[in-house]
């Protein structure tokens, strides 16, 4: 059965009530553009004054078809399509306003993604949030430090993500606001501790990314380089040496898995996805004494002895 849009139903209902032609014309205008000023409607409907528009608009408002509001000292009429549509409009406005804050108050499964913390290092102005993390600060105090460029919703999202990945430790300082629009702007989280060592990891990662982007965008003026350019050179050299060294390490199945891990396929779901169903890579792990799957994180990890072996070979080759 064909579903008739609510707006069409409401418009048909109004016509069945035998509205006069001017009211019907006003509805058609508002259906086309959603809103119009009293002055615009008076002109298009050939009415003598804004008062006539207002009288008709108020009648339609009582039916739940329009709402009347003031903007820049002028009266406007907005089509909302009946009482059910008005309730929907109000719900949508409320949800858009508080959605992200409410999401932050309840544990969002997306923050547990293995790389969610790294993704926010390069998103919007979120790096400024991370650089302002400090023991004892609440989310509201952190918002005051970062200014208007970053809203409170984003700050809460970043704080929850950082906490989920152990960069900081958070405590919750109040109950969820539910739908209280005032309470939602009161402090929700307080930073108990920031792990400065972990923070340095992310500073270096962002610095390396900045150096890489500088090269990819055409380099820098002659005689200048990125501050992280030297570190990037050293890391790439070690990467290439390790890539070569893996080719002479362990069994063929170990080599295959290590190659995948080197190019960042080091989570079990990744390998399940990229390997054909008839390749039992998990059996390779069971047979290996150097590689295993971490039960806690589902990540492939290697023995320290293998890591030391690869590191020592890389250092030896770099000295040549």
C-alpha cells in the first residue's frame, strides 16, 4: 500500500475543511519554501497589510500547521505540518542540541575502537584539547581553556576516548543530565591523572604525520625542513631494514604474518577479513612460538626475544 506523506495528508485535510483560496495559497507558498515573512506573504497574496497575513497565520497556527516567530524585528511564518509534525520538529531541535553531550554521558561503543584515539589526533581542533589535558580539570574548565572554536560536546567525546585508551583517568562528577538542558552544561567529568609518557607517544606520532604531509605536499622552501624530518628519516630507514630482515626470520608462515603485521594488519579481525577462507592463518599462530594473539585485545604480538633480534639486526645494518 502506498504511504502518503504526512504533509500531503494535512494539506488535504485542510482543503476538505474548505479554507478560502487565500489560506490555501498561503499553504502552497509555505509548502514550497518552508517559511516566509509577513511582508513577503502580503505581497504574494495581494493583501493590503501585514495585519491581514498575521490574522490568517494565527488561524493556521491554531490548527498546528504553522508556527509564527520573530527574526530581525520581522514576523515570519514557518510551515510545520500539523501537531504531530510540530512535536517532531521540537524533538529534532532538542536532539540536535543535546545529542553529542548525551552520547558522551553514556559509553559510546565507538570509542573502544582500537584506533579511535589516534583518529582524533587529526580531527578538527581536537589536538588543542589533548594539549590542554591537565590533572584536576573538569570538562567545563577545559572548554574555557580551549575557547569557542571547540564545543563542550567535542571536549567530552575526546575525554571519554582518551580515558578508554588509558591516556587519562576520568571520574564522573554528577549524574547524567537526561534531558535537562541546564544541567547538561554543568561539569560532568574531572581528569584525575594524565599519563605524560603516553602523551609523548601521540606528540611524536602527530609530528611524524606533519613531516610526512610536508613532503607529500611539495616539500619546504630550500634550506628548510620540518622539525620532525630527521626523526622521520630514521624511522623510515629502520622500517625498510626491518622489512628486509623479516624475510630471513623464522618459518614461512611466521614471515607471512610478520609482513602483514609490519604493514599494520596486526588485529585478528583484520586478518580474518583479508585472508581467503581456505587459508587458516590462526593455525599458523598456534604453531608459532614467536607470535600469538593477545586474548585481551585480539591483537597479534611477538615475543620480546624476536623484537630484540630484529632491533639488533637493524642497528647492526645501520652502522654499516
